[in-house]
C-alpha cells in the first residue's frame, strides 16, 4: 500500500481531526502517503476530485490539529448509490487516477452502507464516528434479527422490524462500545442540563431539553450526569400518563422539573413526536416543531393551568413549561480526551487494516471489564442483515429504567467506563486559557478552511 485516500462523511463530530491525525501518524510510520478527499463523497462526484496531501515527506501538515473540532477536509451527506453504476465507475476511475490504492471513510452507519459498493472495487475500510453512538451491535447476532414486513405505505412495500431476541445482553459483548464524538456530545449536553437547572429552580419552571441522536437514546442517557429528573429515550414509547404523574410528583416536591428528551422520541403508537406536531411562530406562520415542543404541548394539555395556579399564583401551564434544544453545540468544538484518544487509535487501526490487506472492515472500540478499552478490526459484512443492509444500533432496553425514566443499573455500568476519566486536565485548562484571551476581541476568526484551501490540488480533467 503506497497511497491511501481518507474522507469524512455525514454530519461532523468533534473528533474527526483526531481520527485523521491517528491515521496520518500511523501512515507516516509505515511510509504510506495519505490524501484527504475534500467534502466526503461529494468531492468524488466532482471530476476534479479536490484533495489535499496530508503528509508530504511523511510529516503531517500543521493544519491537522487533533484537538480541533470539525474536519479539516470537510464533510457532506452525499453517498454512493449502488444502483448508479456509471457514477460508481467514475468515482473509482478518479480514485485510480489519484493513485489511491486504499480508502478510509470516517463515518457512521450511513457511510458504512454507502461504502459497500466501493469496497467491491477498491480496498476500503471504515473508522467510526457519530455523536449518536449508533454504529455497532448490542451483540454479534443482532443483524440476524431483522425481518421485513409488508407495508403498502412504505417506499418499497415493506419495512424492517426486529424479531424477538434470544440473545443475552452483556456489556462485555457489545460490538463497538462507543463511537468518537459521543462523549463530547454528552459532555456538552450534560453541562446544558446543569445550567438550565438553576434557572428552572429560580423561576419554578419545568424545562424540557431536547438532545440529538436521531432514533438513538444514548446521548439522552448520558445526560444523566447533569442530573435531570426525567430522561425520555426514543427506544421506549412515551407513556404520557406516567410522565405527567412523575412531573407533578417532582414539581410538588421541588417546584421545578428538568426533563431531557431525545429528538426521536415516539408516542404509544410509535409515531415520532418531533416529526408530527405543528405550531405557529410569533407571526402566525406554521413551523414544524421538534420533539420537545410537541412534548410541551402534550404536558400543557395534561397538567393544565389550574395545577400551576395553585403554586405560581396566576401563571399558566404555558408560562411554566419551557423548552430548549442543545442543538449543534453538542456536535461542535474541541473534543474531550476520551474522544480524541480513541478516535486517534481507531484512525491508526484503519490504516493497519488496509496495510494488512483487509477490505470492507471496520476499526471498532471494544470494552471488557478486565481488559478495559482496546481496538480491533471487524468485518463489515457482519454488520449486515440478510438483505445486506446495515441498521443503526438501538440502545438496548436493558440500559434504561422505564419506570424511573433514568439509566438502569446496567445503564450506569455502561456509562461509567466511558465517562469516569473522559475529561483531560488539558480540556479544562484549554478553556481557562483561551476563551477570554484578549486577542479574541482584536483579531477576526481565522478559519482552517482558508489555510487548507491553499493546499487543495485537483485532478486534470479531460481537455483541461
Ligand atoms: O447524526 C448526527 C446528527 O447530529 C443527529 O443527531 C441529528 O439528528 C442530525 O445529525 C442533524 O443533522 P444536520 O446537522 O444535518 O441537521
């Protein structure tokens, strides 16, 4: 292997540069060149295939900073459609022209699905990333549990459903215990919960905080570190009666309640709350509201004004219950130590996989209570169901206590190894030294894109 291409695909996460850094460091040791492909698969659809040589003379370029969030080579949500053979041919021919003999894609389950057709033509591996923590398996046999059920309203006349599981769930058996980006997303979200708490306490309010994660509740689960009163996860359908009772019980006691909900929470019928409720903005325009807004409307209806008037002298449920989204702050900025460290190891392992001649493999982060964390290679085919599809991992029901609406004992045991030492001394020190640096007030922001742009090279197109 002489030259590897590397790209970052899908939504960004804080540890992408750390993964790239790990890959480049390993490639330098092995005397392999690494070309960064700009903006994920999007760059490969471009006939000029914009790229950056990340390690000229086997030294990393100075812009490659593993402590910086985002990705210096850019990302996009484009993917390769296996049905579009012509497009695939063009992409492979561009990679060949660049002299690339192995490809590393840094991404999540969507990227792993997307790289399947490429791996049939060029050695390709995945280094995982996603704040949603949903690339992996609860146990190795999980892909076999997917079945197709007829559904006339679905695009292809069927949808996927999980059959009953006969596997024993054991934390030591999880495939890809945690993905880079997850720890930092929880770090930001849990802090958000702590900060909202004191204002909810002061003003006797009920806060509903929405966190990301799509259909996965791992981020919501991790916010338990910020000590919300109630956590709602997408994997467990909402029980409104139980929730309203719990909210009133807590409010009676402490005159404030903090609820965290994953953005993908569903009602008893399995319908996503965020996707379906409409509300109006101050000018009366219809806007699609998120899960927290939908939940707020439901709680306003269920609890009603009278309840609050008893406590708050004249205020309505609408005034008492408010929502906040943690939003993209949980996906941006400096990665904390756990993410940086393991992202780098996973990037390095991805290079090793290619150098060892493996194809369509994934570098995974494993955990074992005696051994701790370690990285391994795993065949991507083992993530696929019988039709070849890779599904996002759902958080296992055993990690959540639906009655308490908090992590179960096993959920706590899941979180501990990731978070106990997740923050490095330098993470706190970095903030102390940089945020109120007077220079921030005097100099405009200097984007990394400006510097990387100067390094971008292009393929010569025909006729150029
Ligand atoms: O998959 C990562 C993620 O941050 C999800 O948690 C979230 O739903 C989505 O991406 C948001 O995507 P975008 O930034 O494109 O709106």
